[in-house]
C-alpha cells in the first residue's frame, strides 16, 4: 500500500488549497515544497531588513469566497479592503480615483467628462452582469469537448442564473464583447482618456498584450469576475502580506491533517505501468502515493517532473505552444516617507494612496508601452501598477517607513539587447523616472530597491518566462483550452497524475480555484 | 528545377534514354538502358548499383537520442547496440503510418534515420523537451545501394572490412575504394546487398571504382524501374504506391495504420510509450480495417481472356502502382480491398500483387478475385493469398 493517498508537488497557494480540501476529506496528504517557505509566488519575504514584502503576488489577490469559507480561513487571516479601487494620477497634475462606490466614482469622472460620468453606472451594470456569467465558469470543471457528458451539462446549470440575470437581449453583447479589444469596448462607452486608461489598464495587467489586442475585453471581464470589488480589479491587502495568506492556507491544510515539507525538491514523478505511483526527490528519497498532483506550471510538469516522451506528439506540441510570455518586472522600494503625488498636493493623501495606484493615463499610453515588447525592448514610458501596503498594514515596515511595490510593464522575458542582468537597473531607473513625473519627491525617499525581472521570477519562483499565471490568461487559453484541451479537467494522460496550479482553469490570481477544482476531481476519481 | 545527385557526372552519360524521374527533388534514372530488363536481371543474378543519394537522412545525437528514436519508431529499439539497424515505420498519434525507413545506431548517443519524405519537423516535434540535436544530413552523404547475389564479393574487393562478419541489418564504418564510408547491410531489393554512404566529394571516385570492379561481378547500374520490381518481389512497401503518408493524405479514410499495412509484427506488447501506441492497442483489441497480403494471379484465366480477343497473353513487365479493386466472390463482386502494386516477376515466373484486404480474407491460400482490364473490358481474375516476401533467396540473410 502506498504511503500517502496524494502527494502534491509544490506548496503554492493552489497546492495548499488542494491539500487542505483533500485532507479535509480524510485523505492522507503530503505536500513537498522545493523552497524553504510555503507560498510559491504568494509569499512575503524580508527583502530589506525589517520590511516584509509580497515579492510576486500582491494586494489581497482574488481569493474565492467559497474557498475562504470552506477552508475556514477567516479565522486565520485578515484582509484589509480599500475603498479606492484605483488611484490614477494624470500627467497634467490632476487625478482620477475609482472608488468602490459607483456614485462617488461618477462624480470623479464628471471632472473629466459629463457624458462619461453618465455612462459609468450603466457600464458597471452591464459588465457586472457579463462578469457573473464568466465568473460562473470559474468554479466549473471544463467540459470534455466535444464528448460532452450529462454531468457536464448539469454542471453548466450553474450558469443559468447568471445568464438569466444578464437577460436574453444582452447575450449578443456578451458574445460580442468577449473577443473584443478592451480599447474598442471602452471607446464605445467613454470619451476621456483618463477614464479609459483607469479601467482598461486592468485588462492587460497580467498579460503580454496591449489594450488594442483582440480578447483583452475578456481579460478585463475575467479580472472583474473574480475581483470581489464588483469592479475590474481587487483592492486591498492581506494583513501580514501575501505570505500570511498562504501561511494560513498551510495552517488550514495541516489542521486537516496534511503533512507539508519544505526544502524538499521533487526531481521526478515515478511512473510505473503508465500510472503515477509516487515521487523521487533530488536527495534520492522516494515516496509512494495513489495519486500525484503537480502545482507546477504545465511545461515543468510535463517536461521535467514527467518525461515528454510519455505523451502523444500533438500533446507535446500543444504544451510547447502554451503561451507563457511574462512581461512585467516587480520592483520593490523601501521608502523613508510617502511619495508626494502632485495631484494630491495640499490634502491628506493617505486615503487615495492606500489602494492600487495606476500610472496608465490613457489606453494609447499603455498600448505604446506594450509595443516595445514586440521588438524585444522594455517600455521607455512604462505602465505602472503600484501598491503601498504599509498604509493598510504598518506592521510590514519599520515605524514611519513604507514599502512601494511596483508591477512595471512592459519588460519582455527576452531582451533584444541581451541579458537582463545588464539592463535591469536601467529599467528600474526608467520606472523611477516615470514615477517622478507624478511624485517628484520619489528619488529622495527611496532607501533601498530590489528589482525582479521576468528571468528572475523564473529562476527564483519557478514561473517560466516570468509569467506569474503559469501561462497567459487569454481567451484562447481559458476554460476547456487551459492549459491544453486534453488536460483541462485537471487529469493528465498519465493515470493518477493531476495538475492543480495556475496553469489549469481558471488560471492565476491567487484565487485558489484551480486548487479547489482539482481537489474536487481527485476526490471524484478516488471514491 | 531538379537537382543532380553527387553521382550525376557519372550517371548522366550512362542514362541512355534520358529517362529521369523526380526522387525527392533529385534527378534519378528510371532506367539506364532503354529497357530495364538487363538491370533487373543483374540485380537477381549479379548485382545492381543504385544511386540512393536522394534518401532523406537525419542524425539524432545527444543524451536522449535513444529516447527520441524509440518514441518515434514503432519498433522497440531499447536493446539497440552500436552498429545495429532497424527497419521500422513511424506513425501519428492515431497509429496511422507516416513513413518507413531504417534507423541505424552509429554511436552511444547517435542514431541516423533514413526516410522517404521530409521528416525533420516530425522529429523535432517529437524531441520537444528531450536533450537531443536533430540534423538534416541528407546532402552530407552520397549513397549507393549495391544489391544482388554477387554484391558481397564485389564490395569485398573494394574494402578491408571483413564483410563475412557484417550480418544482415548491421552497419559499420570502413573505407570503400579508399574513401571513408558507412557500410550498411540493408537495401530495398529483398536480396543480399549493401548501402554505402560517403561524403559527396568521394562520390565520383566511389562510382568509378564500383563500375571498374563491377565487370567481374555481372554488375550494372540500375534505375528506379528495376528498384520498384525488386522491392515488390521482396515484399517491401512503397510510399505513394502501397500507402500514403498520414501527413500527406487529403482525407482521414486514406490514412492506414500499422496493422492495416501488415506490420503488426513490429509492435512489441511491452514496449514503453511510442507515438501511436495507445491507438494501436485499441485497434488491436477492436480489429483493423485491413491487412496487407501478397496475391498470386491465375494467369491461365487471364490468358483465356486475352484469347477471347484473339490476343496473346499480356503481362505487366514493369510494375503498376494503382488502386485495383479486389472482390471476395464472383460474379457478385463484393468489394474487400485493393491491389496496390503488381508485376510479372521474371525470376518467379508469376504475376504477383501486393494487396490490402479486409482481415477476414487475408488467410494464406484464400481464393479472391482481382480486377483486370482487357481491351477496356473489366474482368475478375482469380488469385490466391500467398506468403510475402514473394522472393526470399537464402543468401539474403546468409
């Protein structure tokens, strides 16, 4: 008899969610994590002494309410929501703030365009309805197309409510909007650049496309569906940083009886008679299990943990063709004081600065920033997504000091000019120069900085090509096509081998849903 | 524009009728003399010298070279040793045959695959994630096939390699006529024979040495017309004759599985994963559409048909490669398959046909009917299912 019912490779948040669910259901679970800490890309690290920094995933993520409830996480971790969904300083010294409250936001928008202010509530209503439909797909196991089963049809029933609320007349809107460029969608509703930029930037925050590319309206909706704010992005921080969330997940999993080992690097999955029977660690140690689950990305799972020659040619080719394409750098700054944004001069800035801050004054700006990546260059005028988590959770930094974490786009994985190591500081300079145009004191308050380029994210956090989502979360890599059609149901061609990471449906974003869905399928198979 | 092979300066003047064919983009002689018969007889009684340079050749090197070829090939190469050559087909994920060729192990982590159609992309696709390099070496080597009962003695006169110890489907490095060469005891004739590959710069001197030595061994240069005859006698499949590559068919119905082509013997039940394995397992359990068999036609019936028109018996002295209907009975004519290649075999004195029929009709000795057209009238000629290869001389493997 195998030592464990299930071995999970990788203690990223999805691996931990799967572990928690399986242990909760009474399975004997072992989680093996290569690094010395759990969390994967959802970690808090003391990059600068005294500063606890959410190195990769940030904010409060998009953790599913269902997962939070079922794993009883509220008792273990606290999130601090922010009223501000996006603070958007403009080049002319003005600013637009998107609040959770629609009316309050409409008043802000009116300073830029009266027409846009009138459109905004209608836009939010339509997008929320459509996002509900998209959201309904998230917790579903994608159907086995084209051999759709009765069970798949019944699962689809979860969509009936959202579709009814959307209304028959607006189904064509849904079908039209999904493959659209977000820029086209926003141009239909809004005339002010600031408004379009504020909303549309989120459509490309996590992918390597510009807002003028087809399918970015879908990515906006996908973000909308999981945000928890009722708007296009999540807003808030986890108290103690992202690591506190994954720490809580680990505690929950352990509480249900799962065993978690860090510093345990799995070198391969043992396959006997076409069945996964256990794992071998790089130390040579072996463990057996009835099922093995990989929290790693698909390419690592199928090429490294398993062997590519286990699989059909088409399968391998499809895995090879998964678009990863990371294009964001993470830059962390230690600050001796808050940055002073010109747009907030003379008032109390802390309210606006405690949520996400976006440097994306127009969609053209973002598109131009993206264009560089096509030629293997980093953006000279980057689109920046900033967070000062210390305003919501001062415990993250020494008293009076702050953390400013930046997602800086675009920084393509492969630079035409050569190795990133020779260019990462100059890109960081570009980022800080850009920031200085909005917050001129920034250079004076930086006490330390840490730059993670896509290759750094790959080597340090196991994110191939630096893509935080184990593969682009674009429309053609969504649902039954994620990561590839033949393993979109968390199972793989190797019996007893599963995937549970962000590479699986519905993707990344610290939702915990891939892990939740994978656990459900594993339990179905092991009944 | 067709390209000359490295032997062209020699084969060109020899090709009396300028009867060139297109073989993979190269000029290849159909016959050297106006008629192929001397060349055919040379292969069966002396030796034939074929220019086989147009074959596609790929080198697979690296730590995962064996894993790569064993993933691609239907046959199990896991016990391959240096100097061993395998004949294998490879197929797609659904077990449908893409091509056939030889796979030679040239070094610890070095294999060479020969193929009839361009195969680089397929090999690269199957090497994704594996530690190998794949190189198209097709034009780095000029190749001749020296085939026939005198080929060993003749080649021995040109090399120090002890050919008596080079067994069937083995290969070795050695010098031939002073040039470094790969000598492979393989061929496409069903006879004793060798394939010799040298660098293009040594091609002309190799050809000259062969022609000079050949006189004593009843050797003649031979072209594709002969090659197609002797490969049918040898029971060897021809691409675009007996099957179409699964990568090149227009419709799924035209794809043929390993079993359809009568090559089920290549599949070892306990072989680790190879491309198409799972589909072939399912096919084995549920049954195949076809089997491939040899047919021997009753020429006395054919003779009577010709007699009805006051004509003497006419036989296919060159091979035909077309889909000819095969029936289970007469006169109802229930269609059960097709003949794919046929010929009058001078050495066997028999009209032989390679055919693809429903498996239940594939039993040896079974009587079936095959269509022949005489004076534009269609007739069914009785034929027996016979063993392949049709021609299998004892010296082939000796």
